[in-house]
C-alpha cells in the first residue's frame, strides 16, 4: 500500500515551485506523483494510507552535509576554546577512550536529534569501527546518511582496512539509504603523499563497489582557520606560497567527488579552483562562529555558482544538530558582515539545506526535492503556533522563524520514521539513558570531573 500526503502546501524545491492544496503520492521508497490534492485523491485516495497535511508545510527533508555524529557524546564537554587547543587537549584525548559501542550510541543520539528536527540525510565523518558504528546506528534509526572513515597520516594501515570494510559492508546498503565515503581529516593531518593515495583508494573503491549513480565521495575539512597553510608547512616541512585549495590542486586531488567542509580561509585563487574543479562546499556557520574560526566567503562563492550546502559540524562544536538554526544563522551572518540584507535570501538558504545539499553529496538524482521518481524523504511542519503566526510566506517562516521542534512528521525512503513527533524506529528514553552511561564511563577513564 502506498502513502498519500495530501492537502498541504508542498515546497517541491524544484525550481522553487510551490503547490498549494497539494499532495505527494508514495509507493514503496519512491515518489510516484505530485500535484493538486483533488486530482491525486481521485487517483490514489481509495487504496493509499493517508496523511492529512491540511494547514501544514510539506518539504524535502533537510540535508546536513557536515557532521561527526558520534561526537554528541562530547556535547558541552569542552567549550570556549580555540580549535587546536580544543582538539588536542580535550577532544582527541577523550575520543581515544571511545569504544565501538560508544560511537554507535552517540550516533543513535544524533540520528534521533536529526530526525526530530526534519533532517533526513546526514554526511558524517568519524572513526569506522567494526562491530558497532555510525552506519549501524543510522540504519537502525532509519536515517539516510553518508558514512565516512576519517583518515590520518599516523594510522595508514588501519585506515585502509577500515575503508575497505566500511565500503564492503555499508555502501549502498540498508535499502540504499547508507553510502560510504573516504574522509581524509584535513590537509594538516594528512601528508601530501597520503592525500594522493586516498584519492586513488577512493577511485579503486568506486571501481569495485561504487558506480556513477551511487558514488563513493571524498569528504575533508579544508581551510577551516587562517593559519592552516602554516600548520601544513610545519607538519610536513614543505613551503607553501598559496592558499590551501591551490596546494591541494597542485597535488591533483580535487575533483567533483570532493566535499570540502568549512572553506573559511580562502584566497581568490582558491575560489577559482573550487569552481574549476567542481568541488562542493559545506558551510558550517554555527561551528565556525563558536570556534571563532572566521567567516566563509559564501556570498562570493554563490556568485560563481559554486555548490554551497549547509552543515552543523559536530554536536560538540555547534552544540546541536539543528539545521533550522543553521539556516537562520547562515542567512543573517552573511547579510550582517556584508552589510547587505539582500544577500542570501530565504529561498536560497532553503535550497542550500535541501537540493544543493543533495548535489554536494552527488545524491541529487534521488533526494533533495519533491519530484516524481525521487526517493520519498519528506518533513511535514505544523505552522499553527504563535511564533509562526500569521503566515504570509512559508519559506520565510522556515528560515527565519521555525524551530526544529515544529517538525511534526518525517518520512525517509518512503517509510514514516516520525509521526506527530513520535519516533517509530527507536526508544528515545533508552538511548538517552545509554548516552549518560557512556558519559560516566568516559569521565572515569579520563579521570576528570566536568561539572
Ligand atoms: Zn568537522
């Protein structure tokens, strides 16, 4: 039996088309029809299960293109520190004590937070562990995701094994909702030779387990802070007379399969290279602001029609997985620093969080808009709330006024994962109890006391 979502305002995100009193018909995992309620009810009304969206907004699920899902375990554990000190003194020492089970539990929590906030796809970079891992957590939660294994120069052998295992076990698995990626951590933690090798590895993995339709992408942090060129020079004893993007291009590792998180400290030449190589960008305004990393020249990149998507970054540098908050901050941040309120209008921001996100993950043939033939990933928002009243313009409300908690129902891959704010796939209370247990355990191993 199919599902008919009817009587809602459908924001298709296909050329910004909006259908009032519209309906979406879903069969299995796929959207089979989109149009006016009257017409679709006649066609499917009798046999389909119905979801009444009267007075509600129906949109494609949000796509978060940069996460470290398991790091929800460290939310609020260390704040108000510069990136390097935060990573080296706090985050990495704690992560050394995390077991495969901990990673799985942290990812379950992020999956729940994402789904309840209308996010249906998450691109996550973390350590792939064999028995339990982020992929298993997402698959159990019913969340769509690109799961990466983060690679560092100091553990090349382990990385190789983890990458092949991740791809073999999870790429295009869980009814096609899980894809794998190769994730070099950053140009200052991955040496130039290893970067080239990891591009080769991605190509080999694609030949063996990927395809043009279901590609294995390359997810990396690039130009997060101003001092990144100095960090690269110091780490690998090389001279660098250009921006980080130009350095990576000189290694031949940039192409359309690359999604670059942050892209804060870019030169004009770097931006040209992003455009030329068709590199995709994940903009993470909340994390960049919190870590005081700087502000990405997003308006400049959009002017060049570069694909810029939105990400939250980890729940320990954000400290949430809330894409509504990210949309609003992305919009107002660039207006503010450019002293130009016409920049980054709500329509563009919503595209960045949906269809542009899908393009950034090379997944736009299947997700990112409500179109016949695409997978059914939908979020239904109830605007009958004081903070969303009156309603002139749905897109404006979603970007500037709505909150993650306004999402009522979420469908992923044709399956209702959350209905009237109740998650069907997992027991939220149980996951939260387990997270508290993991936290206590981590603290006892670290021998510190966080109040
Ligand atoms: Zn990150």
